[in-house]
């Protein structure tokens, strides 16, 4: 199962924190620090620049034998030869993404409720989805319009009903990561905790 590769620290490089010219260096630093999964997210970056950034991260992850995921954009994922794509509930349907990407790529899906996680479980059975993210677990400063935090209890409930890998996201820090893992998350996504760190 492709999703079994999703384990540990899932570092997300968000272009709203990192200028284009720094993406390659940031990716290298993250990988040198031990991360084996990196996603690039660029909600407001033009396609040309997003592709440039994605290819730079692909180069660094390839050297480190790490997984590289592109947020939202299946076209950029294909052109950058990423290992997969992560989609939101309003993005390209996972069935169509799988048709474009083929069987060998990872597809992750954002979920925010138990109902969305159960729907993703069915998509996993159909071969469309490999893993889900669930959150926000805690309040987050990365997305000003983020949903209400779901909490650890909701994460544990989702873990109890789905077998596929879960990436917990939203407000996860060095201080609370252990509690998140204890609730059954397979990996933890961090953005600001990494990108605003001095080291």
C-alpha cells in the first residue's frame, strides 16, 4: 500500500512564508534535519513560479531519497515528477486525480470531520486515496480562515474507524506532538513550527 510510506514528520513548505529564491535552501535544511516527507504549498504563487519551486524541491528530495508531495496542483506534480499530490475537499476529485497521476503516485486528501474521513476510507478502498490529513487538531496561525480546532479526541475517533495512514495537521508543535502521536496519527504535518524556527 503506497500510503504506508507516510510516517513521521511531514514538513510543509508554504510559499506564504518562504520567498521563491529560498525554497531550495529551505528544502535542503529540512531534509538535512531528518525529514523524509516534504510538501510544497503555494496558494497564491503563479503557475510558472510554482513549477520552478516544485522542481527545486524535487531535486533536493531526490538526493535525500525523500517523498515529495505537491499541494493541490496535479499538473505541477506531474511536470515536477513529484511522488504525489495532496488535495483538499474542494480541489480536483480524487478519482480524476488518480486517472491523471496513475497507480504509482500518492494521493492525500484533507479531512476535517469524521464524515469526510469515512468518505475518504471508501475512496481508499477504490484505489483513489492513499492517506488522509485530519485537522486542524489545535488552533493554527498558518491559515487565518482555518476551521474550528477538532482536538485530540476527534483525532482518536477518526483513528478508530479508518485503517489508512493519518497525517495530523494544525497547530502541531514540538511541545504537543507526542500527544498527537499517542492518538494514533501516523505522521504530523508542521508548517510555521519549522519555517519560523531559527534552527
